């Protein structure tokens, strides 16, 4: 006859970053969830409530405790959670655990919950208590993160090797394109290329102009200034790489890794972040313009108004 196996879970208290009205929901595997009462508004709620769950397979069933914060007129907000492997608990012995909460997939340095767990009829022998407690499953655990990083290591090394092989070709292509742009004044051909785009996309003529104007009104000025700053930073990086090559002609040319290090040292991270923000804002404006007819009308109307104001404003507006 198999002995009855049971897990007794006493939710003692918690430590929060800020005062809140919280309750704790306790669940073992797929069994029905138990819930404590809501505490008073405090940063150190205490419940001292006990829940008992029958245990079928302690190696598979995991204990999960979730803290929920009560909000008026809104659904409860998840404060954090923990997960414990009951098979690692000491057999027939109460064990008090203070475990940090997992908040948005990261282990909190401040918030924690304290439990008293008793594995009845299963668990590790008391002599193996220390090693068993060390195997408690805290997700995401350091061991799990290390295993993920180890699994991703071949991909990262392959990506770095591919970058090392491609970077000389990218450098040659960029240098050739930059020389063509300066020597043949390709900027003057931009209207021709824009006209070709308009010819081949004539069915969406107004939509294309609306998207361009929406991006120009929302994110272009910001992006333009950031891209100019990025170009200046890249020019300094190119000059630093060239200086590194001329410093000692007998040394082999710098490899891709050294070039990237020199380039990153000469790039302003704030300008790069500003350019990304400008691109993001402009992209959202284009998406909204393409989705909504009203947004297209607003973008075109704002563009027409800006042109009229810059043209007739000095004449019609009193000085």
C-alpha cells in the first residue's frame, strides 16, 4: 500500500518594494488554486495561512506562488512569482524558505516571499537537506541562464566569424559608394530616382506621398540631425582606423574585431540612440498613415499648410 503523499504550504509573509494590498495564490501542478486573504496596504504583508495539496509525482509537479496586488476598478496586477521543486524538500520535515520574487522574468533584489513547506511521505532524507535545498527551482535560475548561453555560444561564434568575413567587403562597398557619391554628385539624381518610384507605384501615389509627409513631419528633423552626427562619428572612426594602419607599416592591417573596437570608441552612443528613436517615431507615423484614411488626410493637410505658410506668410502676415 502506497503511503499518502501531501505537500503542506504555509504562506507566512512577503517583503515588497512599496506598500500594496496583496494576496498570494498557491498552486501545485494542475490542481485547483488556493488563495490567501488580501492583506492591509503595507510593504510587509503577513498571512500565516496553510494549504494542503495531494502529491502524485513530486518530480513533475511544481509549486507556484503568485502575489497579486488589488487595484480598484481594474484587474489585479501581478507583483511577482516563485516556483519550487517539491522533490528537493526534506522528507516529513517543515522547512522555512525565504525566496526572492521573479518580477518580469528577473529575480528581484528587494521583494521576496517567505513560506513554510512540509513534504509528507516524500522528499529527500534529512541528511541530504543542504544539497536538496540547493536544488530548489528558482526560475529563471542561474544554471538555466548559463545553459541557454552555452547553447547560444556556437551561434554567437558563427555570427562573429561571418561578420569578420563580410566586413572587408562591406568596407570596400561603402568606400566605393562614398567616392561615387562625392565624385559624380549623385545627390542631384535623387529627384530622378524619386520620379521612377512614383511611376512604378502610381496606383498608390497619394498614399506614398502621405507616408513620406507623415515621416517628414514627425521624425525626419530628429533623424536627420542624428544621422549627420552619426556620419561625423563614423568619419572619425574611419580616420582613426587609417591612422592605426599608418602607425606601423610593418604590422599587419587591423582585423575586423580591432576595427569594430576603434569604431565603437569613436561613436557617440547618445547620437545613435537618438537616431533609432527618430526612426521608430517616423515608422509608427507611417504605419498609422497607411492604416487610417483620416491620418493620410491630416498628414497631407499639414504638409500643404506648411508649404502655404512658408510661401505666403511673409506677404500676408503683418510684420
